């Protein structure tokens, strides 16, 4: 089965907002065995919408559109649907009652004509009840293609996908199974991994595909199997992963997205009943952001400081000014001092510290642009490693964050 995902709205095309809807929908479809064939973003123009609907007619099984269902004049999706499907708008009593209760009950204001028009839907459509907002979703089939129109507001779209669209798709279509396993690796580049697993990759069964998903300092290896028997696919993937562990097991931190290194580290810290603190400079709080994205991080993450300026390292952390004057703010000595002072400040068992030149200019440092020092204070000692991550700036910061996690992960495993 194949699907197309279409987002409607000039605000996406001019970069005013980021399209997160397509990603959510594609993941939801993938889980039920429907592969996304294409993704489009188009403008709020009648002709463009109709051409897109026509383009996918009988080319895919399902077209899911988001956007253009609001109450204002620039939202034209419903009327355009009527033109394409040779239909007319009719009032849906259930939707109207819901809109009235929401406007008059929750917002405490009289319902307007514009509000009432939200209850107008094409007569041929199956109405998808939107508990989270006023705009209902619509499901219309034409020949061999089902068209689904959803609101563009992300939380409304997500509700309708989860509670209306996916159940209907499961009910209507017989689907093959698509099973994924994502192997999380750390500390080795994509090309080197590819060389090490080349023979294994060349001998994968025809129904199993491998994709490399690299990021600075980490590579995800996604295995995808397609077939009619879900249990057999899972067994086949597990066999391939076992073989992969024999080849590169030392850099594998876990399987699937829930075992990203941040989560693995959190589980290790919790299991050992130890805590972590941070002192970030060049990484600007991104290590803390990654840690606190994991629910329950407060049980092991004591806190951190972003001492971005030289003065804040002295005044807040308590790094000796003489140390900075002698060795420079980007140095092993300063990184170690930052880690130790953070460990003291938060009374933690471990502390990570970063200081570096992310670029594009040197600033107060003597070190070359791209240079980063990462220090780790442990219950027994403190040590530091020096790296040069090159450029651009975003790459330096991303790799510094990931390398800090790698250092911490390896240190915890030692104990």
C-alpha cells in the first residue's frame, strides 16, 4: 500500500512554520504497513489543490492532506473538495452541536456565522469527529484512492490520525507488515561502520533493507523488513541484529529510538543511584536540553550552568581567573576546573564540562576554531579530552554534545 501526504499553506512554503505534520503522519502510516510514496507542500490556491488531488488519483491508495480547514476566507480546502468530487456542502448536526458547545461553553462567547460554517462538510464525505477543535476531518473515496483532509493544527491533526484515520485504514485495507529495528551506535563514523559491516550488508535477505542515518558523533542503522508474517519478520531482524553485534557490538548502545544514548545513560545513572551535573560553555545548554527531554531525568540530573562568557566561569562557577589567564578559557585546565566546580556546586557524583571555540571567530580563546575540551569529573578523579570538530559551528556543537555523552557512557560502564 502506498500513501501521499500533502500539507496546504503558504506559511509552510515561505518558511514561516516548520512542517511537523508530515513526519507524524508518515510514522503513523508506517506502523500499520502503509508506505509513504510522496510528500508535497502546496499553496492555498484552488487550482493547485485540484491539480494535486488529480495527480495522485489512482496512483496511491491514500492521500492525507492537512491545512486549509479554518473558518477564514483563505481556508478553501472544503470548497475545493466539493469542486473536485462534484459535491456540495451540507450542515452536519453533530459537528454544529460540538462547535456550539465549544464556543459558547468553553470560550464563553456567542457563536458566529463563521463558526457555524465549520459544521459544513461535503455530502459524500465520512466526517471524522474532531474532539480537539472546531474543524472536522473528511474522508472521501474516488475510484481507487481515499482522500483524507485534516486540520493543520498539529494537536488536532494528531488526535484525528490516532483516533479516526488509523482505525479506519486498518478496518478498510488489508496491509502487509513493515517492521523496523533501529540500532543506535556511538563514536564511529558512517563510512568506517559501512566498511566493517560490508559483507554482512551484502548478504541481507531481499526483504530486509538497511539505511544509514548519520548525525555528528552517532549513526543509526535502520533495518526494515516487509512481508505478510509479522512474527517471522521480527525473528529475521533479530537474527541480523545478533550478527551485527558480533561485528560492531562495542559501539552499539541499544536498539530502537527509545534506547538513544541519553536514555541509556539515564537508566545507568538510575540503576547505580548516582547523579550528574553540567557546566556548559560552547554547547550552550544543549546537553542539559537532551537530558531533560527524557521523562524522569530529575532523579539523576542535579542541574547545570551555562557559563558562556569568561566572566561567568569566574563569577558563577568559581574558576580561578589566574588559570584562565595562564592557559586560556578554551583549555584542558579550565575544562577540568569547570567540571570539578560543577560537581561541587550541585553535590553530584559525576559532572561534565565543555569549553571550546565553535566559531566562526576565536573570541577570548587562543585555541583554533573547532577546538573543544570536554572534561568529566568522576567520584574518584577528573580527566579531559581535546577534539577539533572543524566547521561549521552547528557541527562543532552537535559533535561536542554527542562526544560528551559518549565519554560519560563509557565511564559509567567501567564501574
